C-alpha cells in the first residue's frame, strides 16, 4: 500500500474539504474547512492530507507551539480518517506514520494531543500508541495526552 502525507495545495484542497467523519463523531473534531481556516490565520498550524494510493483518506494538522513553561511542544492537533475509510486499519496505520513524521521533522522527545474524554474510540487508539493523560486541559477543555518518543540521538 503506497501512502503519503501531503501538504494541502490548491490542487488537492477541494478533495480535503470533501472529507467527512461519521455523524456520531461530529462533536469531537472541527471540520476540515474550520481547520484550514484556522491554519490560514495561524501559520503555526500545518494541515496535511493523508493519502492511500492517490486518494485522500484522512486529514491531520500539526505544529510547534510555545508552552507556558517556556518550552516548545509538538502537537498533533487534528487527526481524522474519512467515514468511508474507517474500520480498515488506516487510523492505526496513519497515526504511526504521523508519529514517525513528527519525530523526524522536529527531533522531539514528546508529542502532545488533546481529546474529549467522551471520545472513547480515539482515547483507546492513542493509548495503544503510548499516549497517556498528563493531567492538563487545553483551552477548549479537552484532556491533554502525551507520548514520549525516542530522539535520533538515542541508541
């Protein structure tokens, strides 16, 4: 299976905007339009399309953000698989790809994300990949999860 994480451009923006999640997931994440609008107004957000073969099957948004303690945090801020492609293992597959991608891009020790505590499916997925709650809440009241990652300097 050839997969790719691609930047959002004029050529693929409409396909990304056509991505939709299941009705029972609507309260857990913003629409791709809202995400792209947010990325347009805050350059720290980097939106990407998740591709299988030449078809966009998901979306993610990440970035490097300052924390109140003066450190910088790498955030996997949004992550979704289109409703039509769910239950095929792509969520697990692309979460691993994104973790590897963020680690390679930022050479970071930790990756952060946030999740609503009633989003049991996402929490289970993130826990499978080593994310744990750190006791913090983000500005929207979502619970923050963090995953320790090995740096390239580790042996």
